[in-house]
């Protein structure tokens, strides 16, 4: 264009710098702002202690191996209370995930054994075999080790029920009624000198039962404690009398087992059952 002077490159650059940005001009769309990057945590903040840290480290290897070996030995010896104590001790340590898995695997046979004892006892009670049920519970009655019992191998809610059963006691001020005589000819199993003897009732009183036992070489009439006898397929009423005999002879767990047999047979609302139950509270 006429009259225009020579172009000054530096002046043109200054004018470009002073020009408004493209998005500020009329009708221009503003570009979206870039997403904000997450702010990193200050480098001097220590990690939060807790299970995550334990999962990464666990118990020192040699110590862990020694403790698991002790648990495994108790399990192999069927020492359920000692197994439970060793298991609980290990679980209280800051185990790694792998160590926790190994500990549970080592304890599993003992846990299954405890559950089987309880299941067997329940099956025997359902069949009316109270004395055999008490014998099945024997592994769970071992003395506690470090305050832990064999029942602690069971799930918590099952353990609570089992402990309540095993804690049966005859009240010190209880007046336990004498059991009624058994029906003459009633089929029985009696435990005499550790041997199960089958026979039928000839006579009975509050303390003992005389049985007729027939064998190929003749008949005998052994006498057994009332509490050491068990009727075949007992009725609820008979179960109560066996329970009273057990309570009077100082066998509260057997008495409680008979009370459960009686209750399962619909006798838990009778006056005699309530007397038995009151004696065991």
C-alpha cells in the first residue's frame, strides 16, 4: 500500500504478544481445561500401620515354623485342648496371609475331630443313648490349656452351646427326687465294670437295678447302679428317671444328656422334667 513504511519485525512480534488469545475473540469456543493431576501425598508421611503391614511381613520364619510344629504335634496326638490353645496363640500373632492359611490348614484336623465328636453325641442323643453320647463328648471335656478348651476348635456359636452343655452342674441346694422303679422285664443295657451287659429288669430301687442276663450256659442276675443303665428306645418319662438317677449319683453331664433326650421326646413340660432341670441349674 502507498505510504506504508518498511515492516519492522520486532514491532510485529510485540503486537502479536499484545493480541488477545484466540478464545477471547467474539464467537470463539473456549477449549476444555486439562484434567487436574492427583496431588501426591507428602513424601514424609509414614504408611499407616495395620493388617496390611502384617500381611506383607508376618512372623519371623524360624519362630513361625517352631510354633506350627508344636500345633501339628498336638493335632497328631489328638490333644484337642492343647491343639486349640496352640491354634489360638498363633492366630493372635501378626501373621501374613500365607502364614494364616498354613496355620488354619494345620489346625483343620483337630477342628474336624471336635465337630465329629459333637455330631456323634447329637446322633446318639437323638437315638436315646445318653451314656454313649457322654462318652462321645469325652475328647471335648479335657482340662483347659492356657484357658482354652477343646470346644474352642468349634465355630463360636457352636462352641458356646457345647460349653453350656459340658458346664452342667447339680445345684448344691438341689433336692433331687428319687427315680421311679423301672418296669419289670424292661430291656436294658447296663455298664458293669466297664463292660456293656444286655438284659432285662428283674427289680429296681432308687439306687440300683437287678438284671436277668441269659447266656448259652445259663442265666445270671447282676446288679448295676441305676445311673449305669440305659433302656432300649427310652420314652421321655423313662429318660427323666435315668436323669434323676444320674443327678443323684453325681453325674451332672449324664443327667443333662438325659434331660435332652426327655425333651426331644416331648417330656419337657412335665413336673418331673422341671424338677430335673431345676436340679441342674
